[in-house]
C-alpha cells in the first residue's frame, strides 16, 4: 500500500465523517404521529397534508390534499399543469397513490387534458379493480368520474420554453443512436453505412455530453413524492409530476410506478424518490428501501444502500430518496445533487426542511 493511497483513504474518511455528521443524519420524530414527509421544500404541500391528517383524516386523504396543493401552484413548474412540455409542446401528468394498509395502488400515466393527477390516481385505486390507466383513456376515465376537463395543460411559460427549445434545434433531447444528432426530427436509425460495423456504434445522446449528468436538475425533473403516517399509524404515499422536460411523447417515468417513486407498507415504513426517473425505475429503489427496513435496516442505511446500488451502474445519475420507518424515524440519501426533504410532526411548529448531501463513495 503506497503512502499516497493511504493519504487518499484518510482524506476520504475525513470527508465522509464530515458530510454525514453535518447534515442528513437520521432524525427521530419526538411526538410521533401524525407525520408528513415530502421531497423538496414543498412547504404548502406539506402544510396541506398536515392540516388534513392532524384533523383526523386518513393517510390516503392527506396524501391527496398534499399532492393537490402542489399541483395547483405547480411546485417549481414540474408538478401539475403548465410545465415540462414534451417534444410536441404538450404537458401530460403522471401520478400515483398507494395505501400501505391494503397495498392498493392507483396510478395514471401520460394523462392528457386533466390537471388533477393525484385525484385521478385515487379514483383508479378506489373505483376500479385496476392499478394504472394511461394516456387519453385515463383522461376520459377521470372526466367521466367527475374531475374537471378537458383542460388546456399548457401555460405561457411552457409554451415559451418549448418555442426556445425548437429554436435551439431541439437540443438537448432524449434521443440516442439516431440521425440527425444535432437537429430536430424526424429521426431515423443511424445508417449502418455511415458508421461501418454495427457493433462499433457507440451509445450517445444527441447533442449531449455523455460524461456528465445532462439536463436533470431541480427545475425540470422533480416530482413531489409524499408519505403520510396518520394518527392510527397507517401509512400512505403519493406522487405527482409532469415528467421530464422535452421528453419523447408517450414517455412514462418513475412517478406512477409503485416501488420506484414511492412505496408504503404500514408494517415496515415508506419511501419517496425523485431524480432521473428513466434510470431509477430500473431499480425499484423505494421497494428496496421499504423491504430493507422490514428486515431491520435503519432508514439512513436503507436509503444510502438503494442509492449506491444505482450509482454502481450509473455513476452519473442524479437522484434522491427519503425513507421513513413505521416508528417515524426518517432519513435521506442522494447522488449527484444536494437534496432537501420536508417534514411536519407534532413536535414542530411548522414544516422543517432537512438537507442531505451526496455521500462519498466507500473506499
Ligand atoms: C393552450 O394554452 C396555451 C398557453 O396559454 C396557448 O398558447 C394555446 O393556444 C392553448 N391551446 C388551445 C388549444 O387552446
């Protein structure tokens, strides 16, 4: 072992100690239940869920109130109507709700013309035997069950964003291994002739630097993912998002996928996730977190372990997770960005925002 690498080890150890000691430590909620936890500083959403659950409503109802509060003023422009236009300039909605007592799930994906994502998801859960409805047929169902619509989900802001993107030749975008690489479509498969051996084709994203995290950041790629434990100790989770900006029409991310963006089991705990959903949904990180806690793992370690498993395969992915166990102990973990999650419990006067920094990799 050279002195150099020993030095590196010591430096890294120091950093790890520093990071984990400073912020994002596991926090026990003193007054216990009810409890509301949400991704990001979505204060109004957490307050709305809190008012509902604190006045005696169920965890499921509180999740709906909380996520709805986020859909109306469009928390950060990426939840609810008027944000995240797709390649055609259209906004669509993904949402999911899960009852951690019965393990029932309701979800809508790529829903058009209806802004109430979480309410539509609850209708699927409570008034059908299904788990997920998609696209225009989800909209028809939601409207037939009484939700307002058809509604124009575009806003001046989303319209302008999309026009500017078209002007900059549709860059960046989510295509790969297609021609043209630096312009708008129509796209076609890369020609074998122009690239020689098919096996030599490299994976590349059109117009993007594949070495780093691309256009994923808080303002174009986040989701509200919320967990509520009610006074009975029952747990529910819900998510709502309008997905990735300039996504390919028809794309469904992690938001409406139970086990990916959120998961709940009253016997173990709950989890919420946000970030690069296209990657995260391949790992079902929230299912893993809840199952780890069921086996006795502390929330902090469960969240870190789920993030680390993704990072080993995708070192450049951007994502974050919060975990809360059935006793109300919560923690977060993240990769590629600094994460914040919000909590409201009986021993707090108002919502408290916790900051989590990425951990250094284990040496
Ligand atoms: C929807 O709203 C956007 C933004 O306000 C507007 O530009 C667009 O024309 C509207 N579409 C329809 C079909 O009314």
